[in-house]
């Protein structure tokens, strides 16, 4: 991948699982050199994931990041306090962050999920019904990570055990709900997506950096809306050696990595910076 970005201010917006992080082990070791390089260049690295705020805050601490992040598939933007000089009407303080919310609360999603499953005769499990041990078994997370992952506010991961899957998903969509397919689960949200949150965040950046170029990286259909908002969209190769078919169908010109997961992520960032003399 060669993309010229000389004389531009870069903002990197990235998915996590299967992209910056290994899809199975959640390791960021292969991608870490590129993370450090971005950090040294003072280019914001915005984590944009279906993960919860608690999960992302913990990961930011490990990576030494102090940039904004987007949690739960675009449910909210978390900004370090006073990150932008101008006040933002929609934001409210939460701990050491200013938060802009887009999603409906989790109790609404969980109620809709269970009531629709009952009406359709489907058997569904979600993070709201699974124990920590079940989450650990299905995801490979540690107990601490599973505790953070269950602190959901705007996005409910679920899977279907039995029943007519197409009928069930259609019934949810007819209620104005949004379903996306991630690496391990379906994700249920109430109309928000990664793209909407990315668009808002980039709008604030562009007020201060007119020459901004946004680089988006993802690996699955859940990242399609994110990639559509980027000036340069990069699709990271999956462990099966393929690139997500839904993304390539809707974004046929998306740039693709040769490497898989965090190896491909590092490849994309380093090629981008090297080709621009950074």
C-alpha cells in the first residue's frame, strides 16, 4: 500500500480485534512498533471498537495513548477533558473524560432482544444473559477483561442458538434497530454506528487542522461505516487469508494488507509513513 500524505496532519482511526489486536490472543505485540511511531509523531490514534469504554481505557493505558476513542460501535465518543478548545454542546463530563453519546441505553436493547426472540421462537444469548465464565469461554478473555466487556451501555453482542435466524434479524430491523456482524458475535445497536461517531469526531478535528487526512483501518463488516468516513481506507487481512467480502463488495477500491491482523496493521501504518517521508 502506498498512499501519499505528505504535508497533511494525520488522524488514525482503527478497529481493534483482528486489526490492531490479534483476533484470537488479543495481543498487540506485532503492531506495537507502529503504535509507538505514531505516538512519537504526535498523530492521534483513535481506537474505534465494539469494546466498552472500560476495555478501551485499560488498553489505552497499556499503549500509552491519551487520544479520544469511540466505544461500543459508535455509541459514544470519549474525549480527554478540554481536548478541543471550543465547547461542544452535546458533551457531558464523565470521570476524566467529556463524552458525546449517540446510542440508546443497553436495557432498551436487551429488552428488545429478548422480547423479539420470544415472539420469533428463537433462542438467543447475549452479554446480558451470559455469565463471566461463559463470556470467557466464548471470547478467550481473562476474568478482568470479561468484567470490563460486560460493562455495556449502547451495544449488545449476541448469538443465536436456535430458530429462524433470518426471521429474527428481520424482526429486530423492523423495530429500527441495527445489526452488524463482528468477528465473534452479532451486535445490536439502536441506529448508531462507527461511521456516525467518526464523522462527528473528524468534524471537530478539521476545525483545527484543515489539511487533515483520516486513515481508517478495519477487518470486518462492522467496520464498513468507519472505513467509508476515511480519506484512506485500509482493510486488514483475516486469519483465513481472506479480506471481508462485505467490505470489498461495498468498497471495491479499499486498500488491503498482505499481513494478517496486527502484522498487517503494522504493515499498513509503516508503509503509509515511509512513503510520506515521516
